[in-house]
């Protein structure tokens, strides 16, 4: 073999080895789940990933080791816990670009910057409370805080932190003062009111509206969120779910009509499911989510200030959240899962991100409840980055999505892929009614995913807007969008009549003239019609 051939062979082997190395790296970089969506027939179809796993954040990345560093401003003790434990909530203060973590198992609240670097740690509040008083520190210590909400007061322009302090049976409203101090402003405890019939008061989630009314999700309370006025007065319940109509409920309703009083009293009561979590958007609408397995009635609601679900209408009845089928086969774990929607967050674009505790999937919808994408999983190896064991809360900051895991004790950060960016640009314009401006982005989406239904609807509406009715009919037919297809067909018919009106009138006049001429010819006997033809 010549020297030239040997060199050529060596170079070929080196190039092959390099390609194999790259391919191996790519395989490890893949997400631990199969991306999919639903087509017009509500069947799952493979789809491009709209989000990729960017990083995971543990106590180490947050910098909790400072809690053991005597030189740090956050020093607590030499044996302070420097990992998260059973974290139940994650909140993003977008105005300050900060994250807040309910580190439930460690009975503390953490505050970080947008890069998850520690900015504060809070074990309790200072003030007049006697609940769980720590004689050493003088603080009223937290006990399993499970919910968080942070906002700037419109009355004092001060940062207020609301904590659902579960085991202490209270909600705390505190003023942020320093990196380690929260000052008590208001304490909301079990209402002393005949309307509140529960023997316990264990709040798990909390939020406040613009008027600083406080809403609490309380364990075992199924009549809606417990409401307090800004001054701490109990004001009732908010946004109760309806009873889901099942065959068992219908049968029991019929039996109640013929049963005796004793039999009725022995029957199981039909009560609504309590909702599990909520979020409030910038317009003041509150979105609730119900975790009960496979519930379809009021799984996700959009509530106005009166607690009325504005989706409780014909359009809202068509909205579906989470996996559409009751039990979903997972090809990774070879198991079937029932959906359990545990958290919801609405971003600044009005996009809803709904977290399914059972599958670890995040379902993202636009403001009109159109499914945008699905990502995340709970079913892969527990040690694999980006798979969840106990996904408890979901948050957003800009385009990024964050999920906190109470078993793996970390936060997973998702960032958009090129496909996801194109989808978001198209959807944002689509939701603003700028159908024509969205066309280039929809084209990019369809180039990457030819089965993306919403792209065909968007293109159809753009064509409709441009009076290209034939094109619109094709797009709506592909998307199986009957409502918009009917609208396009109506416009197409009117357009045809308008375009060919003169020709149609001429044809009609000619036909009428021919009939008149024929009648005249028959009358004058020029045309003879046989009796058989008359008949």
C-alpha cells in the first residue's frame, strides 16, 4: 500500500471516529421524553420539541453552603441544611426578576436572583405573633410553608410576601426588609365565623389581588378558596367547583327522589372537588386548577372578580386541558397514567402552563386555550436530568419555564428551541389578530412540523383575512376546523356570486327570453307540441 493510500485511510478513520463521537454526544443531549401534540381528531402525534432542558439548579448552585460560612451574611450555623427538602412552591417576582422558593421540609423561605443566586433566607417573621415563637431568635417560625406569593403594595409601595404557613394554620403577610428579615403585617388564621365549618385551617396556597384581598387554598375545603379582606376579615369563599356529572352521581340523584329520609341520610354526599392551586394574571383574572385524578369538570377555570368561571359557556365547554385521553400510555415507562393537574401559571403573554403531577408534563396553551406544546416527563430514570419524581410547581420568567421537584430537590429550567420560538412568535401575533403578520412564522413552523394543527388554522385565518377563500378552505379542511371552514365557505359563496353576478343575470335573462320566444312561436302555430309532450 502506498504512503498516500495509508494517509488517506488514516484520515478516513479519524473522520469516522469524530462523527461517531459527535453522534454520541447528541444522543446524550436529547430530552428524556418524546415530544408530541394532538391532531384534529384528538389523537397524539409526534411533534418537534418546543422546549429543551437548559439546566437544573440544586442547593449547591443556589449557594446554600453560605448558611454554614461564618463570614457570610446568610450564616445560620455550622450544621445548617444546605439542600432543598420537599419544596412545594416556586414563585417568580417578574418586576424584581427574583425567585422565591417554599423550602417546605426545611421550614424556610428562600429568595434568589433570576440566576438562582441566594439573596435571602427566612425561617420566620418578626412581629407580634405568638404562633410557633422561637425564644432564641424572637421570630415566629414557619412550619411547613407550602405556598408563596409576592407583590408590591399599591398602598405603601413596599414589597409584601404572603406565605401559606400550613402546619401553623395561618397565612402570613409580611414586609420584606432585609435579606434575612420579614416583618409581620397581617396574620390570617382560622375564621371565627359560622360560614366556616371546618375544624382545621391548613392553607396550602395563597395569592392576593390588586386590592390586596387574600385568597387561600385550604386542605379539605371544597367550597372554593377562603377569602380575607386586606384588614384580615373573613369574607367568604371564592370560585367553588361544580360537582362532576358521572353515572354514579346521576344514579344517586334518581334514587334520592324515591328514597326515604333515612336512606338519603345514609347515602354518600356528592361534593365538588377542591381545587389545588391558582394563579392571577395581569388583568386580575384568577386561574384555578383541580388535581383530582381525571377530572374534566372545572379542571382549569378562569374566574372573574365575582368568582364566576367565564369559560362556563359553549366555547369553554370545548376546552380540554392535560392529556385528552383518560389514561395515557407512556412509551418510555411502558405504563398508563391518569392526569392530575397540580399547578398553573399564566405568563405575560397570557400563555397558560399547566403542570401534570402524575406524568410530569407541562401543557402550554395560548390565551384562547389552544394547545401550543407539551414537554417534560416523570417517567425516565430518577437520576436523569430533566425528569421529575415529584413535580410540585411550575413558574415562568420571560420565555423560560421552571419546574420545582420536591423529591429530587432541584429546579429544572426549560428554554425554547428554534421551533418553540417560531411557534411563540406566530401565536402571539395570532392572538392579537395579526393573522397576516404571522404567516412567515407559521410557514417556518410547518416546515419543521407538518402536523401542527394550529399552524393550518393560523394560515387559514390569514388567507381569510386576505380574501383568499379557496386557500382558506384548504387550510381549514386540513385542520378539520369546521367552524372556520363554514365561515370561509360562506364568504367564498358570496364572493363567487359577486364576481359572476353579471353573467348570471345575463344567463337568466336569456333563458327568460327564450321561453317567451317559444311561447310566441307556439301561439302562432309555428311550433306544434304533441299532446304527449303537453302531458
